[in-house]
């Protein structure tokens, strides 16, 4: 059994107006539920443009100890991901099951009492002893997670339990969407496996584990919905030099101000709280300059 699935991250350059978040991450493939391949990252409203130029098809996070990877249909304003505030429930249980050999999404079926359905090192579904780490909790092995979860490498040193899903309704609103796909390590995807993005708040970091920071992304096709996810966090705070989001602490992102790349504090345009001398500049995403509004938060950056 692998120690955890590797989370890969790559971003496309910003379209439209705005400060641009710096990007970091290795390429991956994948599509998310209801979305297409590719994605767009976000950057604040009127201001300098992004220096982000790497291309990819989605969202995830950097780091990890395992042999797989995770991808999604959108990309965020930094590296990202896998913890959630929701909890997994349900055990294997005998009896009839509509999936073979077992069902990954909670409530699970197809496994004996005390077991759960999991993905093994060959990307096949197997029944293993059930774990007890809830969604978003720190894990070391796939088997650590409670039924309905899987251990994902969020940073090079931290893995957390992500949640299997088949519909958005199984994810935590407003930022969680059923869009994360597992790569098979050979450029393809593990069939029939999708996970929730993390529901989090970039201004407070609620919903992300210690050592990670909340960011956001957008589906590249279909409804092109916005969602949140968690990325690796650094130590940079307001106006600290950076090369990508992983240099910035949680609640900060790396932005190109026109003359330099610096960490800027995320803020809520409707209830701004910025350092002295800075104002909350709205963040837009894509060539169509859609404001990043998730739930009741209109996101901006303190510029």
C-alpha cells in the first residue's frame, strides 16, 4: 500500500485585468466533475498583470510521498490541496452493492464489517481494514482515513484525508465541488474516482490544515464554477518577496505588482481588513474578468 497519493499542481496564466498570482507546480492531466480540461487562476482587479506562465489542466497541490497524483478541472491562484472540513462516514458492510467490487463514496458497500473500500497501489478497488482519520485530518497511509476518504499528499511533509464523491452535493458548500481526479502515474486517470475540493476561506484559512493555505480555482468548461482548495503554505507576509504562493503564509498569495512579486493579504471586499496603507482590490478570474465570489465572500487582495 502506498504511503499516500501524490498531489500535483500546475496553473495557467491569468487572463483579463488584475494583479496575477504567481504559480508553481508540475504538470498533470485530468477533468473534474461537470468541467472540462484546463483551468484559470485568479488575480485581483484593476492593477498589474500576472507573471504566471505555466500551463496545465487543473488544480492540486505540490509535494507528497506516494505513487499517484491528483488533478482537477480548474486551477487556483497557487499550489494547492487536499483537506476538508466535512467528515466521512459509512463502513463496508456486506450485502448487495451496486458497484464492483466495492463502493468508494460514503456510505460504502461491498466490504465486510470493519473494512472499507480503498484504492490500492495498482489503482484497483480493494477492501482493507477501516481507518478512523476524518476528512481533512492528517494521515500517513491510505488505510488511516475513515471510510469514504483517501490519504493525499498536500505538501512534501504533510498528507491529509480527501473525500471520495460522485456529486457536488456530497461535498461541503460553498467552496467544495466534486472536481478532483486521481492520476494513475502514467498520464491517465484512475477510472471512476473523483474527490471533493476543500471548502475553505482564503481570508481566515478556516478549512485548511496547519501548513497549508486556502486558495481558489475555476472549472475550465461547462458551468465554469468557482471553488476553493488548500495549497502548501510558506512564511511570507505582506509585501514579502516571493516567487510563487508556496513562499507566502496562509491567508496571503504571491502577486506581481508590476515592479516585483510580493505576498499580499487576501481580503473580503464587503468587509475589508487590510494592513495600514493598503486597500482591498477585487480579484477577478479569466479573460471574462469574473469576480471571485464564493458563498458570501467577495475576494480581494490588500494592495
